[in-house]
């Protein structure tokens, strides 16, 4: 089992994400993400650090794709997300599915695709491969929201839970920090499409594990509390105050930004209190708010078999 005709078309002239590189990934040419048409995975692991409705007690089977269609200068997964870094070894498809299932069987029967926007054809093939084994897990699309809404439409009926990260609403901020001036427009459009499919209800099973829905994440960055508030206001006014929000304070400065004027520190309590007050004032009542000290907890090491193990 491998790619179907639609997936081959995408890879032959790749335009799965807003970069629209239109290159043939089968012949070794590389676009913005510098990835080919192979099945390359940076990590497959049981991850316990996600939202409670996704992690549960056993964790989620997360699949981390290499490189990224955004290049955030502060990325906490920079070991694998930099487009100049070496790609991991290719997986033979059947062996990949076997490994995935071995991890999946130890978790809450949930598969999470992390940074999948530029690996959409491979993701769809993996979903078919898992289903072919007779397993019926929950599939989570964990993206940076730099997605094309028409691509998200293709996932209707395939993805169970959308987990986008709404990063910026100011084009100049997204250009400066992530090399994508058009990020806000695509994030707005793609998240609205996710909302069209799922609405504001988060459906859970008898164990409290999410089976269908939308959770919007937002990472508060130092010096950008006002931008965070504008994002929350946008979601409340233009999407719904009833969606689940995961407000995150886990930002910490990586080596790459230790000399940056604003990103070289963690967020302050004053900044976070401002955003939390905005969260409440916008009418949000569903979701999760990280503690201010979470920046010392979520620090992956992708040299380990499980990057999130202590």
C-alpha cells in the first residue's frame, strides 16, 4: 500500500500548503520545506504532555514529521523542524505501519500527526495503512494552522480532532518570526474551515477522551501579550466563544534566540495575567490554561527515542 492518485498528484506538483512550491518531490527537487516524497518520520512516541482529553492516562501516539512549512525562529522543536537539517532515514511503508501500531496499542487509541501540513499525502497514506490493520483510532491533526482551507476540506470525514495553533494575527509579526507574512489570512481561513466541520462541541467517550472536535491552541510569546489578546478576541467574535481554547505559557528561549531583543526570556506573570483576563472577558469557558511555570516542563530532546521522557 502506498499513495493513491490524488496524493501522487500533490507530490508531483506540490501545493499542499500555502507555500505553493509546485515542485516534483519524486525526483529529488525540494521546495521551501526541503522534503521529498518519502516516508520520513522524526519520532514516533507515546506523548503524555498534551491536553487531558487527548493524552488521557496512556498518552497519544504522536508522529512528528521532519522540517516545517513555517520557520519560527524560536521553535521549541528546532532539532527536527529546521529546513536546513538532515532528513531522517526513509521508512519502508509496511515497517512504518507496524512500528506505529506497536506504539498505538500502548496508548489511548489516538494517533496525532504533528506538523503535517507539508506531509499531507504521506499522512493520508498512513491513515489508510493503519485502518487496513483493522484498527480504528482517533486521528488528530496537530498543525501550525499555516494550512490552505481547501486542503482542510479534503480531510473532512478523515480527521477526528483538529488541534491548530493560532500563532499570530499581525502579518508583520508572522513575517518577522516565522517567514510567512500571509500566515494570519491562512490561519483564519483554515481554522474557520475546521470549525465548519466540527463546530464548538468536543465529543468525548466514557473515559473522557476526545473523539471529535476542535481545540485551538495559542502560545503566548514574550512582548506579544497584546497580540495574544487580539487573537482571542478574533476567535470569540469571528468563530465562537464556545470553542475549546488551550492557552499555553510554556515558551522558553532556545539557543537560537538567546540574544533576541524580546524572545530571549520567558513570559512574565503580568503578561500572562493580561492574556488570561482577556480569555475570560472574551467569554471563553471551555479549555485549558497552563500554569505560568510550564516553561520548565515541555522541553523535548529528539535525540531520545521518546523526546519527552525525563
